[in-house]
């Protein structure tokens, strides 16, 4: 601030002009929403989220542990907190309902596949760490006020949210498909998705 006037050039521009923390909150809501869909799926078969979605859930915990702050004049933390209340309240309601209705099915749907865990735990952990580190390094090297950095960060947020939304459609398309037939495509999809979301979260630390 100079002579009582804020230097707007020194105020980081948040993606899409939303308050700080909003994109992370939207991503968190989409990630939690996918688990809600799995738990509430009406079919008696054991629909499971792929292992990559459990890594995405770790991003939700990071978002929840990072309280939104107000950095810009007129900026508000209301939207991020409203979204947090929705996904926390929704998660409590869905988990409570499914545990009451069928604890065994809840456990089956929330337990990762053993073979998938064996084959993909290492690669997904590496992708998550590399993506987060890449986003963090991009911010450190370019600087949070850099226009190129802000543009790249916005693109990461947009691509991440699009992939998370499309995953709902992919699940509904493939849930009735023969097990194993679409695993290759979905694992590659989730590997890219995890990398993009982790990079965005890294750029926001």
C-alpha cells in the first residue's frame, strides 16, 4: 500500500477471479462427491473407486487443513468456507447413512483392490509427489505475482476440475463393463488427473 492506496500489481490474481481457496474447495467437493456416488450407488455389486482417487482424497485433507485467508481488497473467504461446510456435512451424512444401511458394503466399497494397490501404489505416490513438487517449484521460480505463473496455475485448476467432472461420466459409462476391460485407460486417466491436481495444490502452497 502506498499513500493509502493498494498496489494492485502486487496482489496475486486468484484463478477465475474467485476468492482464495475456492478452486481447491471446488476440487475437494468433486473428489468427495465421487466417493459419495460410489457409496450411494444402488447396484448391489461392489463398485469401487480406483486407487488414484484415494490419493486425490489426500488433497482434500490438505485443502481442509489450510484455512482460507483474505489477501485482496474486497476478497472474501465466504465461498471457500461454504464449500467446505457442504463437503464436510455431505461426507458425514453419506458415510453415516451407508454405515447404518450396510456396514459390510461400505467396507467393501471403501477398501482398495489388493492387486491394484500392489501394482499402482508406487507409481501413484511418485506422480503425486512429482506433481506437487512441480507446482511448488513453478511458484518459487516464477514467483506468485508472475503473469505466466498465474496463467499456468489457472490452466492447471481448469484442467483438473474438468477431469474430475468427466470422471463421474466415465464411472457411469464403465461401471457395468466387464471388470478389467477398461482398467488400462482408467489408470492412465487417473495418473494424469492425480498429477494435474497435485500440481495445482503444490502451486497454491
